[in-house]
C-alpha cells in the first residue's frame, strides 16, 4: 500500500513538473514573439520618422521655390512624360498644345497617354443689318472667337520602332446657347483622325482634319494665330466677319478635309507639309480631290510661310497660292499676308480671279491685358453669286451659278482681352464690314456695310 502511494505521489509530481516545464516553454515562446513584435514596431517607427523627415524637407523646398514647382507640375499634367524631340529639341507631343490649349484630364499607362479637354466660349453680340429689312440684332450668339468644343487626343508608343508613336484626335463642336451640335448629325465634325509620328517621319495623319493651307496661313491670317507653324492644329477665329480670309485656304469640303492625308515635318527652323484629299468618286479620280504643298520658316522673331493649293469641286478646278508671315518688335507682333485665288465657273460666266490682303497686329505689354487690331480686303473679279446675289466663298461649288459680281469686301477689326490666367479670359471685340461695286456679302443681307460688337467669357479645361 505504501508502495502504491509512493508511485502515485511520484506520478503526480512528474506530471506537475512536466506541466511546469511546458508552461515555461510557452512563456518563453510568447516572450520571444513579443520581443520580435517590439523590434518590428521599432523598425516601423524609424521608417515612419524617416518618411516624415523627407516630407518636411520636400515641403521646405516647395516653399522656397513655389513658382518653379507649380510650373513643373503644370507641364507634367499638360504634356505627360517626355517622348521624343525634333532637330530643334522641341518635344514632339500631340498633348503639348492644341486648339483648346494645354491642360485637361490626362490618363497615362505605360506608353499610352490620353487627354480629355475642351473650350467654352460664351458670347453676347450686337450687329446691324442683321436681316433684309436692316434690323439690328442683340443676341447670345454662336461663339465669337472659338467654337465650343470637347475632344480626346492621345498617343501610344510603339515598341522597338525608335520612337514611333500611334496618335489620334477626336474633336466635337457644339453651340453653347442651345446645346445643339454645330453640324447636325455629325459628332466629330472638327477632327476625326489617326496617324503616326516620330522624329524621323514627322507627323502623318489620316481622316477629317484642318486643311494644310489653313495650318500654314494661320500665322498671318488674322491677329490670333500662333507665331510659328507647328504640328498642332489651330488658328483663325470663329463666327465673325474678319474670319472670311480662311476660305482661301479651303478644300473640296470647306476648310477641313474629309478623307484627308496630311504630312508635316520639321527640319530645324523649316517646316514642310503635303496634303491630299481622297475624292472617292466612282469613275472620276479627280472629283472631290484636293492637293496642297506648303513650306514655313520658324525663325522666332521672324516667321514666314506659304502654300499652293488646288481642288476639284463638281468638275471645276479652284486654285490658290499665298505667302505671309509675322515679325515681333518688342511687345508688338505684326502680321501680313497675300493670297491669289482663281476658280473655274460655267463657260458663260468665265473664270473668277481674287487678290486678297491682310494686315494685323497684336500688342501684349504683359500683365492681364493684350490688344489686337487688323484689316483685310478681298478683291473679287467676276465672282460667281448664289440665287440671292451674294458672292460665293472661295472653293464653293460654282456649277449652278447664273451671274457674277465684281468688287471689294473690306473689314477692320479690333479686340481687348483680360486674362484672369491661362485658362480663363474676358474679351471685348468689334468689326466693321463694307463692300463696294456689285459685291454683296451674305452676312449683311444685301446692305453694303455691317457693324458687329461682342463681349464674352472664354474658358479652357
């Protein structure tokens, strides 16, 4: 009995000792885990402290150079990552500028960049001789300076091609007062093209786009175009009497190509261009085609360009050639240009011959204001008129004309801009149109003059 009791006591003591040993081991394991957690927490705290120090350093640098940091951020947001450069070192990037300016919502992924952008122009206008009875009209008009638009443009870097990019642009115009499409039933009436671009190739685009002649004459066509010819589209104002000079830069489908092919290439300070519009007429390879060649010198203070342009409209050939440029003197940029235009017309009428001239200036003294002033004359000889007796625009279809007119159409214009910043501005503008001889302008409804006054707010995003 005593032996059995001894065995039981020994077993109990052994079990207790084993349990105590297990508990000690568990405590040691728990302590080791706690020590490791404490070490991890200490490391995390050190890393957080280092990150905080870096943020504080960056904020201090930003406070020391806020303008430079902001400009760099704006450039990055507007243009995306650097891509390739031409011979002058200028970035070849369709996102760098456009008819709507830089900015917008940019999406980037790998070699892809896409930008959503737009421009809104709200105008209030007053014009005399706004109908055949000679009434004056006060209205919230279609945009005075810039067609209201939104668009998408972008690029995709093609691998193993030495910098070749696929590029595209889709741009739509609408009327702000009503929300209507500018061209009913046509969504992308301003641009719908796809192309390729590289330092070696230049820029090659296919689809609906500005005519080549329009792009090369924008530097002198009015006071509002860019100083030099660029890869980007733009130039010429919207709904006003002094815009009419643009029609001499036309095609078989107006001042934009349908089914157009455009090539531009920069050679240092020179820019060369070729344009072709596909006619697509069954059995007639000439009908509806446009052919253009252009050359420009972008010299900085002095810029010169010219073009030769010919189109076939309903089997009648229209041709224009032009030369012009601009020169900067201090805070003033002077612009001047000349164009000669001829158009075939029905045999009974004979051909049309125009000589047109434009002179303008822009004064930008710095600060919030700039000022523009211009004059142009369109001297038409034997120009076809429509059924209402109004002279047809250059490159319009003359096949149905029954009569002609000879005379001059002159316009003087001016404007003042107040720029809140690079995206938002107020403007006040006016022009005065007059005609002589038998020249009648459709805008004046048969009167020999018209005065227009407009004020507006323009915003880019």
